[in-house]
C-alpha cells in the first residue's frame, strides 16, 4: 500500500543500508547491514499492520486461501489467481526500464513490505514447489504483458517462470538457450542471459521466482516469518556462493538482439519491429 511503501522507504533513505552493503568487503558486514535493514522493515510493517488492523480483505487473497484449503493445486487455478490480481485495489508505482508501472508489492528488501496477501504467496509457492523441489528464491513477481529484451542485472542465480492465460505465442527466448514454452509449466532459466517474451496474441500472465543480488543468507526475522507463514524457501549459503561466482560471456544488447532476430528467422516466426512493449507488474514479493 502507498502509506506502508512510504514508511518503509523512509527507513531505506535514513539508513542507506544498501550503500553500506555494497561497500562491505566481508560477508559478515554485509549480513549485519542487511539484518539491521530487515529489522527496520519488519518493525515498520508490524506498526502499520497494528494501526490498520490488517486482514486479508482483497479478492485475490480470499480466493487463494479458499483454493489452498481445498488443496486445488492445478495450473488453471493458478491462472485464475493471477487474473484476479486485476481486481485488487492496492497498487503502487515502481520504476522499470525508465517507466512507472502498476505493481502490488509484498516485499522484504527492494520496495516495501505488504502483509495483505500471504494467502496468495503461500498458494502459488506451494503449487510451484510441488513441481520443482529445487525451487528457492527471495522474490516473486506476477506480471501481465510482454517483456522487452533485457537481462536481470539485479538478480543472481537461476530464476523460474510459469505462464497462464488465453494466448497464442508468448514463448520465452533466452540467449544461448533458445525458445522455451513456460505455459502452464514451471521452467528454470538464468536471467543474467538476455531474454524476452516472443510476440503473442491474447492475454498472458507470468509468475517469476528470482533471487535479488542484494540479499545475503541468514536467519533474519523476516525470513523466518515468511517461511513459517508461506512455506517459502530461501537460497542456501552454498547456492548464493555459486550464483555470485558464475562466469558470463560479455554480450551487448545489440548482439543479443541480432541473435534473437536470427533465431526467429530460423524458426520461421516473426520478431517485433522493436522490443519496447510494456509489462504490468501486478504483484511482486521479496
């Protein structure tokens, strides 16, 4: 919500914890800075929740809790969940690619802390975890629309994606890995490689799990709270170490785009004249 975002952002501005973390030379200092930051965010969330007497009132969370109680773990149900987010009145504006986009945020680090939709998080996480036992992340975003060609410079390690909706086309193209079809299927990919959504017709929703590069493993209160409330699994220290030390070939956006055009030609599908389609961030959880 707007008020909670402003309150938590004030803590970010006051502490400048991210600059401290970025400058830290040791994992210990980075972890201490992150723990202090997380405690401030958690305190702000609790204070805000107590003044508002927060309850899961949104349509999407009611639907999620009902579906979870019935153990209805099917891709169609997950698709209904993501579509229901359009009915949620709570949204904030965050920047992506130089533009402001709609976003409902449930977060631990980057943006804010929203405790209104734990039912949704629990439901989607439980379903996806069933299909991939290795699933771990710090963040989840639910999106509507088409991503332009980009790479996730603020993420580390593998990400997972699953898409829903009544649409044709809309594959995920990943540089050096080709075309992937995540429709109703949870797929793993490395967002450090340039990737984009291929053209599609209809309405396409995606759920993406990823790990923020500013995160460090530790037994933080917020992590324990999210794990207990939703079953969320955070990356291990070993996972984080491997992810941070991966080596990547230096590829420019222009080079990746030319490879994408060539892949589309070889496949016999049309590429967009320019990759500048907007995407709506409907929900993001960190």
